[in-house]
C-alpha cells in the first residue's frame, strides 16, 4: 500500500499538482507540522541552538530532539531535503551577488540612479526569507 502511495506522489508532474494533492490530502495542522519539522532540520544543519529553534518555530525541545535524532541516525529523506534547500540558498546568494553588481551599473546616461537603487533595495527586502 505504501508503494502505491509513493509511486502516486512521484508520478505528479509539477509543483502545482503536488501542492493540490497535499492541500487535499493533509489537514492545515498536518501541513504546519511537516513544514516545521523540515524547518527544524534546516535550522539544525545551520547550527542554530535548540532554544533559538524553539523560539523561532514555537516547537518544543522534544520535537527538535526527535528531528535531530532522525537526522543523526536514519534521516536519509531529511538529509536530502536539507541539502537541496541549503544548495538552493547558496545559488540564490550567488545570483543575489550578481544582481548587486548589476544594480550598481547605471542604466543609461542621465537616468535617476537613486530611484533605481531604492527600487532594487525594496525588491531585495521583499524577497528576503525569514531564516
């Protein structure tokens, strides 16, 4: 039965289909629980302390310990997801640096540079993630 479940999920073609499935399949609380567990794993990989994680995500130290134990002893799935998230963050930081350099180049002669810089900074702030 579990094989059918996993093959069904893996047959979903795009993120919209996956999101639709999870929206229908999971309750709002279950979605939050899963997202928090993954966030715990990411924060542990980033060397956040238990108290910091507990405060940021409003989870108990026991929940953090459960995720930590999974990561240490069996968490292949956790590890793959965390590595992917951290890798994506590194890519985002790389492109952010490129955008920073490009943003410093004036667009055209006589253009209002201060307006362009403010616009870029506002866009950058809007993209920022919480952790």
